[in-house]
C-alpha cells in the first residue's frame, strides 16, 4: 500500500542498529520458510516492514540524541512516511520529533506554535501576540521562542505547504495559546 516512489530510505543518522534486508533474499522454498529465515525471526534479528516498528526506533533515537541532523532526518523521514500511504497507527505527537523554531533553535514539536508564514493556520495571530514587548508581558513575549520557522526552512522544492500543515498538526504543532491556571490568592 506504500507509494513506490516515496523516499523511505532511512537516513544514516537514523539507521544505527536498523537495516533493510535485501529484497531478493529467498525466504520460502516450496511454501516453507527457509532455515535462515526461521533463525533470523526466532532471534528477533529481522522483522517485516511495519511503520510502527520504524517509528518506535525513531522515538528511541530521538530520545538518545540532541543532534540537529538526527532531528532534521527524523522529521523528513516521518513526513515522507506519512504521505507515502503507509498506515500509521502511532500517535505522531508522542514521537518527540523536533522542529526548527523561528529563532534558529530546534524544539519539540509539541511545544511549538505555528508562525505567521504558515497559511491556513492561526500563526499570524500567534506571531502578533508573541511580538508583545517583554516589559508589557514576559509570558507573551516568551512565546516568540516557540514559533515555528517559516516553510522555506522545512520544505523542499516539490513539497506542498498544505501537506506540511496537516503533518505538523499531527506531530503536535499547536494553533492555540497554552493556558496555565494561576491560583488567585486574593480574598473577596
């Protein structure tokens, strides 16, 4: 069911301890599994291609690494996988993907907000609120560090902005302000 033209080659930064097995290996002889296949499967050295297993691997790599290259490669790979037609039952927001922030850093997607350059989102309003001077509201001013970088920093020439917006929503980019409750100690 996966688009054969989709780029699903694991980038080098993500392929540590994970490899694709050559597609021309003989797995069956007369409808019986070969001894080599049984050995590999019984020892959990080989598994069938399933998006859940690969996404679990990516989650583990992201948890271990703070590398920008790993973050970039993971984001691009998961984007390619999501638009390839592969069935993804995993909650993409729970992967811990990181995205580029407008200030140049990389932050977790579930801590990020859309910025003004992303069409079809509330990014323009969020950017306006985040432009509040620090002396008027430190909390609103701090939102500027959580704004998503413009599409030009994420997208390649053939990418479609609306596909990215849909994907970014799935990975946890928010369009609303985070609300925090504050206990009011005043007595009425």
